[in-house]
C-alpha cells in the first residue's frame, strides 16, 4: 500500500490519505474548483478521489484502467486547466494519452510520441489544445491534440534524458526544461505561443488559411535559448506549490 500525506501549512498539521495501490506515479490537484478533487496515477489505474474534510480517508469517485499487452504502468500525467478541468493527459512508456474525467474514457492517443520513455507532460496555460512532452530520447515535443500525428515543434537542446518540462504560467512562450545532462534550459517558443503577434490569439478564431499564414510568416523566426544552467550534478526534479494547483513529482 502506498500513502499520500496531505499537509495543511496554515495550521502545521497533516492527514494521511490512504490510496490503495502499489506503484504511485503522480498525484494531481484539480487545477480549478474547491480543491477537493485529486487524481492519482497508480500502476495502470487512473483514480479520481474526493477529499472528505472530516476524515483522513479520500473517497474513490471513479476510475479507469489502462489495458493492453504486458505490464502497463503510468509514468507521468497532467491535469488540463481547460475544458472545465475535464481532461487529463497521461504517459506510459512511449505513448501519450488523453482522458475525459467525466466518462473516464480515452479521447486521444499519441503512439510513439517519443523514441524512448516519456518522462513528463505539461499543458499550455493559454492554448487549450497544446501539450508539451519530454523523454529519454533527449527531446521536448509540442503537440496539438486535435491533430497529433506529428509534433508542431521539437526541441533537441539536451544531451541526456529530459525529466521535466514546464510552461510559464503567465507567458506561455517561455518553456523550462531540466535534464540529467545537468542542465536547466529556458527556451523562448514565441512562434507556437498564444501571442505570436504580440497579442492573445484564440485557436478557435483562426481559419486554416490564417493558421497557414501564421506558420509561413514565422518560419524564419529563430527560437532562442534565454537561460542555461549547468550547475546541477545529477538529474533535475521538481516540486510545486501552487494557488489551487499543486503537485509534487520526483
């Protein structure tokens, strides 16, 4: 059995929520709402929990299982802040999948998203269909989940496994990545951001012709590395404490 400790720093106390599982990969708060919903990825299971303030236990409200050949196991996941928080993305082996939390059914699948294990995922905070992934193939990829046959952009700045990828919450052109090549890189991906023209652009308001014009106009833009740190001896791990959106991952 694996346990998750829930801390309340305002009163310096903690409650232990007993999640019945063996291998717990990720625990995620619902990005919006009253802060009483948690999703855990355990072994090959997606578990949606409701927190009970008067109890040390969480109530399992729904679940889904990853089915297929072999011993499937989730390695990473991210809860989308879009679509009324009804979608999550998960990673297992080299595959990225999208799930609807209302029906607990798969809504998209990106087979062989990376050449090796997918380590981390993150949703663009401003573009509802854009998802970033990274993995052991040393690459960071950006996907439009409406048509994920090919990534819209690929970064190959790292020389070893990429463990973490994060969007800046306010400026989605800024992408932070951490790798076991001992480097942290901050990249400027303005051409696939929500503000390629210097103002917010809504995906749903662009026609196919306008999207093509955007791509052609910014093909010549050189994406830049804004910051690079090589002061880490080993791999990079993250810890987050957010305003209603908290997650710890290592």
